[in-house]
């Protein structure tokens, strides 16, 4: 059996994707993140999580539009990296910002909308990370697995809202990410409609 092309792609992506997090941890340990280290760590981990999640969602549209096969092989890695940064974002908030005050955290989740949507986005990513293996695809069946992983779009949308509500005033950057998400979703919807139209004549002939 031939080995897949570009076997280095996922290892290189994993190393490159985790490098900013490692640098952030080292800088934090050295006290070189500036006067507001926690704020910087929150911003960097949250933004990286959103970018990686959008990159994972871009893999299928890129394959559909270009015919390339390699985006499908890196989609899982990008998704797991996004989940890793989202967890790091949460841990930064819980451990460093809130000092493990779980009652205060629960209050924030309930009463502060931007934290509510951010926390919900992370919750939606949990089942996607847990079922990211090939064994999960076999166990669930591909159609059900595919439906479950459409939650990634909802998580990304909530991530954009979380970002916009966090920055409050200048929402230009969150709107850019929202536009990218809308474009990716439009490509997927367009492909689904194309496939439905292609199946329609066959259905009529069978009937």
C-alpha cells in the first residue's frame, strides 16, 4: 500500500501550530508579556483558536474549489489545534484571571453574554475533538459523524460573536472573520444544492 503524499504535512503543521503557544508560555514564565500579561495571553490564545477553526472549516471548500486533496488531510489537525488553543484560552481565564474562583466563573458564564457565547463555543468543540478519530467515524457512521461535525460552524459563529462583544468598539476585525465564515458556509451550501440537483433526475428516473 502506497504511503500518502506529503507525510510530513501534519507533523509540520502540529509543530508550527503549537509553537506560538510554547513561546507564549515561555514568555509568561519569564515575565516578558508586558504590563497586562493575562490580557495578552487571553487575546492571543482566543484569536489563534478562531483562526485555526476557520482554517479547518476552509479545508473542504478549498478542496471543492481547487480539486486539491491535501486540505482534507490537514483538517483534523487544524481542528484539534483550534480546540487546544480554545482550552488554553479558557484555562488562562479560569486559572490566571479568576484564580480558580469557580463561583465567580459560573456567575460570569450566566451574567456576561460574551463569556456565555465563548463558553458555549468551547462546549460545542468538545464532542468534535472527542470524535475526531477514524474509529469514531466508523462507530458513528459517516453521515451521522458528518452531521455532528457541522457544529464546528456554530462554534465558529459563536467565536466571532464572542470576539466582537469582547472588543466592543472597533469590530472591524471580528467582522472580517465573520465574512470569511459566511463565505465558507456559502460554498458548502452551494455544493449541497448542486449535489441535490444532480441527484434529482436520477430520483425521477427511478420513480
